[in-house]
């Protein structure tokens, strides 16, 4: 390639591995067995080094100031919203080593990126991926391999935050949950390649821990993903007055829970919110793909505080085994003197909240009111 001098290229639109870049200026020059490409544009700025023979496993090296990944618009006749990885065989893709000072994916801003992705016969292995932003950091590893039933992505990840509301805004979610500290660990897998749109096909486990924060009555928000939106809505749905807890939402000292994710549904048997005035325990399902709820919730508090208002609501029938599970799982963790049980079902946008009867033997439950059923607002 020594005979070929520098080449300048200007492209109004370029597509690379399913991602679209606009108004790209590239200066190409050969350097022995490498191509060195200086890239300038609104979505990409930096240096890209490409080996002349990618089949030998040598990585493409990205040293970028800015890298903004946006999926290519689907062609006519294809499924709208199809991920950039759709149709790609990971065995045909090159190894990549990437550094970026300002990295985003589908308008979600991750801050600084460092990634090492190696190539092997089955596809790509994510040896190390880290992102660092002012309010959060993410570490991950995994694979995108061609398996017996087709390509599959596996990911082990940990998210840490010192300002969960700011992290949610950076990741293009509403800041419905505030927390001074947050940690989410995940072990997930799904058919196909890496994509922002895999909720309907995702399987795995999640562990959530939040500390010192509040749930704000804002929708939609990231609380939907954690099954916490229904908790944030209880004050409004049940006419409870939590203003003595906090002026702008339901304060908590901690929120902790484990989730099993199956086919786009997140199931929990131990999601526990502990607050200065009330505690809440949640079991049930959050539909990440269908965007719906099927949860049973126990609320525990002081009879002279906000929970006392729940006593004027009639209790309906016990629904399924959820109440019995709640009474056993949370009996030593709910510190309040009164308890009330609720069933939450229906879509995220308009969940249905029903007061239900306490399990037999729960003397702390407040079921003494004589109000006709159906009086729930």
C-alpha cells in the first residue's frame, strides 16, 4: 500500500456495522500493514486504525474524542426499530479495542468508554467494557457467539451510581427515583446481538440496591423497570398523605430486591423498601415487554402516621398465594404496627390498585373498616 498517498473523503451518510453516521470527513493514509483514518463529524471524532487483514484477529483500534452510535434506519419492507445487530453473524466481525472520551448509544450518554473485544471462532468475546460518567459507572463482560440455535448475547454487568436521578437522565429515563447510592448487578442473556431493544426476549437475574432517596410521583420513569412505579403511585391512588414524609415523594432509607428475568418478565419475591415512616414489601411480576404489573404489596407503618388513612378502605378477597408469601417473607422485616395489603395489576400507564384481605393470623393488618367494596378511588 506504500504507493497510495493520503486520501480525503466526505460522506453525507455512512453506515458501519449497522450504525449510521452523518456528515463524515475521513482522511485515510496507509502505514505499512495498517490504515490510519482521521475521522471528523458530529457523531464521530478521533483516530481509527484498521489492519489490512482483519482475518488474523488483529483489532480495529478506536481512539475517539466523540463516538455516538445511532442504529441505521430500517430499509423499506423491514421491521421498524430492528436493532443494528439484526442479521449480523458475530463470526464475521473483527476484534475491537476502543477508547472514547464522550460515548453515547441511542441518545444514552455513558461518558468515557474503554472496551476490549476479542475475536474467536464462535464470534466476539467482550473481555472488558467500562464506562465512566459523573453520576455513574458501568463495568461489564460477556460474549456474542453463534450457538447451536443461532447468535446469542450474554452479559455480566454492574452499575454503580452516586446520584441515581442524574444517572437516569443521562440514560434517557425520567428521574422518578432519587438515591444517593445505587448498585445494580445483572447476569443476562438473549437471542441475537447487542441491542437497546431486547426486553421482550431477555432472561437472567438482577439484584437492586438503592440507599437514601425518594420515589417521586412522576410517570413514566425508570421505576417501571424495577416494579416501583406502583409503589410511587400508592399515595395518589389510595388518597394517602405522604407530605409529612417528604414534600416531593416517598422517602426511603433503602430499597433492595432480587429479580429473575424470564422472556421479558421480571419476577421478585423479596423487593423491600424501608423508609422513615413506612416499609413496603413486594412480590410478583413486572412485564418489561408487555409493560404491565401483577404484584402483591404489603405496606407497614405507624397507626398514627400516613398508613392510618388506609384503614378507611375496605379489604377485598385474598388474591392468589402472594399474600401468604408476603406474610412469611417480610414478617421480620416490616417494623410498623399496622399493615395493609394491595394487589396491583394492569398496564404501567394506568395500573389498577385493589385493597385485599390480610392472611389469617396477621394481627397487624388494618381490616376493621366497614366501608363497601368498590370505594377505592
